[in-house]
């Protein structure tokens, strides 16, 4: 009788277990579809130069929330982040354009300079260092703008202090992002449309959070007003 009861119990639990597995698979697909949809929104908004910074901060804002909470409200977080940070986005974008233009002008000048000259060599080396620092700065600055409810000046100041406090780690995370992006450029275009930006944003978000936690105490980190 006990064996018959066990068989009846197994038969009754069978459909329930199957339904539970289907729900779990559906939930898993829903969770992982979020970054893909956010990546596609990023690609779409990046078509125009004027909306590129908005697309970037929206993507990072969603990826950070997805990374920490598995939040899948793509449109609410993506466009909500843009609405809250668009002024700071364009301020940083303008700063990048200004510094980038100076770096580009320097490289143009190097083409007509005698690079065997010591001063020319030092000038080129300094320009390369400034370019590298600009890349490091942007990796963390865009993440902090997307997630931290603070003034633009405070975010810029904190980003500088974070890089100088953890230069090696900052360099490693920047190199990881560059390596991944270059790698995906040699893959089918569908990879760029679906995952490139999302994975790069994940690396930047995880790396920035990692460095902030190393730089701040748990108490200091807890009082930062994360969106």
C-alpha cells in the first residue's frame, strides 16, 4: 500500500514539476533578454551623434541595475536614467570632445614634426598618456553618472580620486573593455547589435563598483545615493 501511495504521489507531482521547470525557464529567458533589448536600444539611439551620450548612459544605468538586482524593467530604467542625467551626460560629452580635439590636433602636428627631436618625442609620449588617462576616466565617469545621484563636479572629482587611488585596476578594466570591443568588431554584425555594448557596460559597471568598494569603507559606500 505504501508503494502504491508513493507512485500516486509521484504521478501527481510530475505535472507540477514540469510546469515549475517551464516557468523557471521562461523567467530565465526573461531575465537574460533584458540586456539584449537594452543593447538594441543603445545601437538604435547611437545612430545619431547627438544622442550617443544618452544611449550610453541609458545602457549603463540598466546594466548596473540588472547586475545588482536582476531588474528587467528595460524601458523604465533605460529612459529613466536618461531623463535624470541628460545634462551631466552632455557636459561630459562636451569635455570629451574638447580634450579629444586637442589630442587629435597634437597627432596631426606630429606628422610634420621631426620625431627624432627629444621635445617632439616627449610631447608625443605625453599626448599618448593623456589619451590613455581619458579612456580610464571615461570608463568610470559614465558609470558614476548613470548610478550616482550627485552633482557633476562631485562625480568628476570622485572619478579622478578613484583612478589615482587604483590606477592598475583602472587600467586593467579599461584594457578588458577595449579588448572585448575590438574582438567583437571581427565578429558578425549581429553580435554588435545584441551583446557588445551590454557586455562592455557590464565590465565597466562591475569594475567601477569593485574599485569604489575597495576605495570606500562599507559605511561610506552605503551612504552613496545609488539610483
